[in-house]
């Protein structure tokens, strides 16, 4: 089960900043068990990357980056420290064979895609962090 810290980070920093194409890409990689979704590093070789890297490759501010897309997306877009990201810690600790974690993340991201497609407002507590305006100028 996803930890409380992981869920809070997903809701407060990841979802407000993942583009629709980025969300679709993560869903596709998780549901197919793709080897392009790696653990333990941000990027092995393009197109192999972690959750944050794939989100970064599908975001307009970081899409032009290769090796540093995940780090830049976490820092400059989501406002997180890559070294202390709860999502990445859980992802890396469980490794590629954790079907439970993959399934939980897949369900979480599918729910978000369905919410977006329905045009429903973001649940309370999911507002875009105020520091994003500052980060946009960084």
C-alpha cells in the first residue's frame, strides 16, 4: 500500500504538475510493465527513465532535456527535492518486481486521468503549490 507521505506528495506536487501526455505515458508504462520504466536511477539510456523522468519528458519546461529531465521536473516544476521524494523512495525501494506498487500507482494515475477527462475539479488539498509561480521564473 502506498504510504501516507507518498500519497500526499502525489496529490500535492506530482498531479498538479503532470501534463495529460505525461500521465498517459506513466499509465501506459505501468500497465504494460514496460522495461523503459526504471528503478534506482533517473535515466539509464534514453528512452529508459524513472517515473519523474517520464513525467519530465512530457512537460513543456523539461521536454528538451534528456538525462536531467526527471531531476529538473522534480525541482523546477514540482518543487521537490529529488533526494527526498517519497514517491521515488518507495519506487526505488520496491524495485521492478513489485506488482503491488505498480498496480497501486496505475490505479492512482487512472483515477486522475478519469477525473481530468470528466472535467471534475481537483479534490481539496490538491491546489497547485504557491511556490510554482516562483519556480517558473527560476
